[in-house]
C-alpha cells in the first residue's frame, strides 16, 4: 500500500456536543485493540482531543488546521503523520461545515475531508428526534456535493424502539446507518473552563474511559463496514511533509557541530504542543529533552534553549510557584540570553505572578484568571528580529485563554497582530519570545531553525 492510499475516515457532526470525540476516540481504540495500527488526527487547533487519541492508539495525535498551516499542507501533514499506519481516523471540529469566522469553508471539517479525499461519517445526536434525523442527514449530505457523506452513527439513542424508528427514517435517506450508541455517561470525559481535562491530568481514569469507549463502539458500530468504507478512498497525489526538507532552505546552513540541548516543558501543567515542533527542532540539530515544571527542580543538564508551550498553569499555580528552584533556573537561563519560546501558558509562567502566586519573574507583567474567554484565529507579523522570528515574518496563530496579562505587551512586543484586529502583543526581551499566540511551526519551519541556531550559539559561547 502506498502512503497516498492510506485507508481513512473523517468523523464529523452537525454541531459541537454531538459526540465526535466519544465516537472518534472509541473507534481509534476499538480498531487498535483489533490489531490495526491507527493514525489519529484532529481538525483544528485543539490540543486536548489529540491527547485522548494518542492514548487510544499509541501514536502521536496530530492536528490538521488549514488556517494555521495552509490548505496545501493538509494532505502532506496527514501523510507524514499516517506513515506506516493501517488506518487513519480524523476527528472533525464543531459542525461539519463550520470554519474560521468570515472565511467561508476555510479550516472546516468539510474542507479537510475534501483535501484528504476522505469519506465522512456523521455523528448525530438523536436524543430528541426520530424521523427528523433523516431530514437533517439529507440536508448535510446534499449541501456540498464535493463532500462524500458516506454513513451515519446515531448517538444518544434512548431505547430499542427509538433505534428502530431512527433506522426506519434513515432507510429513505440513502445514507447507511453504521452504528447506534445508547445514552451512557459512564465513559465520559470531564470538562473544565477550556474544554476536556487533558489526559496528563487524569491518566488512570482516562485509560479506563478509553477502554469503555472501545467496548461501546464494538457493541454499537459496524466495524467491518466502517473499515471497508475507509478502504474505498482514492490515492492522494501529495508528497508527505518532510521536516528535514522544509528546514533545509530555511536554515541555509549546516547543522550545528555540537547538538544544543533544548528543554521542552511538559507534565500536567504544560500539555499543549504540536508533535511536529519537536520533530522540527530535532532535524534542525537539537537534542530535545522534556521536563516537568511541577516536579523537576532543575532544567535538564546542559540546557541551551527552552520551549514552554500551552496548558493550564493557572490550575497548577500553587505547585508551580512552590517549585522555587526551577523558577530560579528558568530565570537564570533567560537572563543568560539563551533562546526561550513561550506560548500562552509559557507566557504566564514567565510572568511575575499568576493570581498572586509568584512565577519566574522574567517578564514585567502580572497574570490573573477572568470569566471572559479570548478565542480565535489571528494573523501576525514579527516587528523586529528576535530569538524565534526574523523581522517581517508573517504567521497565523490561535488564541485561547481565560486569563489576562497586565500589561499585555512589552516595550518590544512579540507580534504585531494584523487580523482581525490591529494591536501589539507579547514580549521580546533578550532571547525570550513570549506570547499568547499558539503558532504551528510546520507552517513556518524557520521558527524552529532560528531557535536551534540561537541555542547553538549559546552552546558555543557566542550567545
């Protein structure tokens, strides 16, 4: 089987809350337990669902976001992530046709399905309807002829009689029913202010939940029919994304003579990261080593650069604050001029405090929780050369938080936002680049190359 003909399905829904994550994760676990190597993917910028996907499959959960990475990279990134898999399952985002605001179909599940030439299985919340389900499915099946809506999984079915009524209604729709799942809260995943609680915070319970989801899927879905549908796809003509090839022109130089060590924050407080970031850092010439700011009192020995991604530092503020030795080590590394890339949670961790709890004190700002959700895609430009980006570098990112930072930008901001509003944001100081903006480095690999080059200069004593 060539990489371009990887069997694949997109799991979508008419709206959020219908059960996409439940069904997608359960299918991933069920097929994995059946002996298949399953590649998990998620449409959109979300970091949390891919954690459950990874738990279900044993492979990295990967995002496919056409706004962040561009439409031309979706199929290549998919093929890169699905290499060696027997089956790829793609969980959608929001409703099937919902995408970036005011951008038409951009970044929608429907657009990604078309780019992947993949059939769509629609998860329908049937809890408050019977015959109307057929009209709903008919509307979604006929809205865009280029989207192949090839099957339906009925979720939250109340009884045998309810299922019979739903199936009878669907007989006239022309779209086959590939599964029916009863209402069941036992295999749920708890939510918090930004969505599901990440796997890293509840691993034992998450393992049990995923196992229960797999059992429900086996009992309620036609797995052979779903697998046959996944095999009915055409070959993709695209070439898999290659981090080494992407970085070769961006770096423009040979790899460092000695590989600098770049530490990457992880653990329950810092769970948000795209798998491609570590791959890009490695092919750019770095040794990538994880550490947990909740428990590790020192940075990995020999650290010459630091990446602190997103997560929930506000939830763990007391424990992060209590780890004073690591806070001091991070501050010392930043003061040395070593490159530090911090996004969202990392930005807060580098601030003076979160809700009054002392943090690293690298940035002259205070953070606090609020009731207001800041959410949306952004377009931005680097206003000056810094450790992460050359002046004029344009990126697309995503902002998602319920905290505020005062002030929101330093004398040298990290980014100048250009859409949907114009303002400056974040901090550049020494080798530190800190911002609320989550950026997918696969869209701009030079960010990883620049970070590694800076770490190499520090390692060689030229920082």
